[in-house]
C-alpha cells in the first residue's frame, strides 16, 4: 500500500517497544511475544486492536502486520473461517478507519 511507512519489522518493533505511550496489549504482543491468551483477550478483539494500531502508525503492508501478530492470532489459526478471508476482511475494515486517520495526520504536518 502506498501509505506504508517503509520501515522493516525490526524497526517497527524497536519503535513500538521504546515508546512509553504504547498500550499494554501492543507492548505484550509485539515486544514481549505474548499470545492473546497470555493477555486474557479474545483473539478477534486482539487482532482488531493490534491491526488498527499498526495501521494508524503507518504499518499497512499485510506481510509486516502478519509477522507482528501473535502465534494465536485468528489470522494465523482460525477454526471457523478461512484464515486468508478473515485476515483480508479484518484488514479491509481497519483500513477504512486508519486511512482517514493517516490522511488527517499528514495534513496536520
């Protein structure tokens, strides 16, 4: 996507982990390698929050997002849905929100 910040997964991880303002879920999943189960959060809700957070912060490349999701993400293991369909639909819905946020943020600069 043309909005991707161009940073590597390692750079994204370092940025998130060094930021004091990053929320507990994001820090746990991205920095500490925790599963949603470890964080006591539903997998769908966790995916939504992590994906939306990443997209709002300029990470719009699906491959990068997938690498940053925990191993128990529904985008990686999904008993009820086709995993690819679930991930695509979740990305699409998050993008509708994140795109507006990114564009507004760019106008402010």
